[in-house]
C-alpha cells in the first residue's frame, strides 16, 4: 500500500466502507476478491478484505445490523488440527451440524452428535472438540446500511451459554428477540467482548431500533449475493492424490481462536425488550488504521 493511500484511509475511515465500483473491479481483475469480513482475532474487531487485514477498531464494542444468518451452526474437522495461515482441506465438515455434507469423502461418523471428533476433550489440547463449531452471519454497519455486507463467523463460545447482565451469546440473543416477536434485522445490535473470557468471546444486546427509512435497505441487503455467500459453508477441497488447489467448494473464511465448545441449549422465555427507543448516538463509525499496513 502506498504511503499516500495509507494517509487517506487513516484520515477518512469511511473511504474503506464505500466498497469497489464496477469499473474498478473490472480493470483490477477482481483484486479485492475474497469478500469482506469482521474478525475477532486477538480480542480486537478487525476488518479483513480479500484475506488481508486493512483496519482495526480500538473500541471493545461495535454496533451492527444482522442482515442474514445461517439457520444452523456448521462444523469443520481437520486431521492435523487447524493451523492459522495454512491452507488445508478439512477431512470432514457439516453445514448443519447434524451430519457430514454429501461431498465429504471420509466422514468421521454418520451423525455429528455421535461423532468422536465432536466430543469435548477430543482436540489436540484436550480442552475442546476436535471438530470445530461456528455460526456464519452477515452484517452491515448501522450508519451505512446500504454499504459493505461483511461476513462475521462466530466461534462456539460466542454462540452458546447464559445471559449475563442483559448481554447474551449469539443464539440465546436471537432466541430472546424471537420470544419478544422482534426480528434480528429490525434492531441495532451491540456486540462486545467478554472481558472475563480467556479467548475472544462476544456477547450481544439490543441498543436501538433500525430507523424506518433503513428497513428496505436492510431487506435488500439480506437477499444480495454478498449476504447469501457470507452464510454459506464453503471449504477448500481437493481429491485424494491431487495437489491442493481451489475447487468449486473453496474455504473462504478464517476460524477464530479455538476454545471449549458449550452444549446447545433449548430456548427459554425471556423478559420483553424495553419499548423505549434507545439513543442512536452511540453507533460505532470508526475503523482505526492498523499500524504498519
């Protein structure tokens, strides 16, 4: 990256969020490919474009709107364990956490629930499951609902567990909204790091409603290609005896830090969300430029 562009991006954080126009994509040959996502690596919100981190947020919390969510958690199992920065094919995977996908050539079990790789303590560290569970979502920033759709892959520790002081892991949070007849795409959600967790873990809470004038924008984003692709489980796949090369199913995401996997919990009734319209002034709108980018 040139020094001039670095200065422009640092002084104008919104520049990154505007995305690429059709002409720029065509002439560049799609250099920005790989999609846009939010990573929580190291307990920091990071914006990643085309596999490269371009910015980080100094704040310990961030406001988003969920425009699309996978209906179920997914699973991936690597024979040698997951290694950051190493492009490898998983041995077994499941888009619904119930059974291996049809494309899996060496399924570890016919059902994920009874699979020895999904048992707590089966990982190389002995602290979690060897088969890693995650939940794939697509989000936009509240101040720019028509802007970039970003993939947010949540590790198991951010997905399940108990409510703490009005803050919820992902699935209990969505269950709480549903119990109060509120769709996730109609509220601005604050996600913040659990400071008591030894690994990056997010908790969620509603902070405001999506303004009426933005509802149609959120709906349009939910049906776009970026959102649809963000919630699909795609893996780097190769046939036995061949060199590793991208196939139609290509692994397009980076999983976050390994951690013990909580058990699924059944929905429970929660108190209604306050109906008073919260203040919108706390929406996060600053991506801090990563040093040395």
